C-alpha cells in the first residue's frame, strides 16, 4: 500500500474533499487523524474508515487557533510516533464571496478568503513543518482551484487567496526541502458533486442569468476531456503525491483540473 505505516493529519476532514482524501489515505494504509471544527461530521468519516478496516482518530481543532493546531500536532506525534503527511482541506461557505463583481464587492467579503485560506494553510503547514524537520521526512499537501491560474470573473477574493496559497507552498518547499520534507499543491477544478460547488455554480449561474446545469455544462465544455474532475479523482492523486512514489516531486502545482488549465 502506498501509505503503509504513515501517520496523516487531514484538516477539514468532515468536508467533501477532506473526507475523500482521508478515506483514500486510510485505504492506502495510513493511520488518519481527522481534524475539524465539528466533531459529529468527523465521527461519520472515522466510522467509514474503521468499517473498511482502517484506523482513524478524531479531534476538534480550529485551524485558525494556533495553540490548538500546535497542541494537536504534538499529540499526534506522541500517540503515533511521527507526523508524515499533512493535508489542509478547510473551506468557507461561498455565499457573499463569489458571484459578485469585484467592483461591487464589499471589502469585508473580499478580505474573508484572503485572510482565511492563506492563514489556515500557514498555521497547519508550520505545525507540520516543524515536526517533519525534526524527523527528517514528511509531505505537506495544500489545495487550490483553477481560478488561481486563470482570468475568472466574479471570484471575489478567492482567486487571489488561492494564488497566495500556491506561492506559500513554493516558499515552504524551498525552505523544507533540505530537511527531507516535500510540499505539493493540488490545483483542482470544480467538483460538481460537492455541496460547496453546487452552491458556487448556483451563484455564478444566477449572475449570468442561466440555470445551474447550464453553467456546469459551460465549465465542462472548457475542459479537454469535457468533464470535470470528481472528488475521488482528487483524493487518488493526493494519496499518490503523499507517497514515496512521488519522492522527486516538491515545489510543484499538481494540475488536477481535467484540462481546464493546460500547463
């Protein structure tokens, strides 16, 4: 298995992407530590992992509370002996953030993703990096979306925030690489089966005066394979990149947009 004997923390593990990645990590042999603000959702994911023979632990952690993140990372190392993989999948409700032109957006709505996504990534990656430096190995995964690399209207502060996360990931890779720690950012396109993307597509559809399905069709037509990636596809890439089979990959933006973005 790709992640046999690895210990992974997934932040935002109760969400669609976080839960899928946690399940993929567990299926590949990792012990998964599920972290998030709502315990009930984390327990659901943990039960799925255990039902499939995996090992999962649950902790309520707010990724913007530095002391809580640091304390949880220490607890994982004490309990499991190492901190091998970190994946931050925390997210925000999109209402009031997307679907509005920048010139019509309030400073508060613009600032929310700008202050949340890069800071959450920094806090969790810093905690992971500190402990991975000590053990001389580890993988930190971050995630962004295709508007960070395209000219996409009505994204508010989301696209700039994702660009900041990608820049942060490269900087972390440069600093941590000599210590045996890799950092890779997954750049994904919309995964329409998730509740969040359904909300996002609805907001953009309303802005253009079309149906949500019509907007999704428009997005799918922009990809090379004429379909958007699924959550399972993103999770499978995350598991592979987190594994030693990707040992030469760091400082990279892994393109999992299905051809919406072409490198």
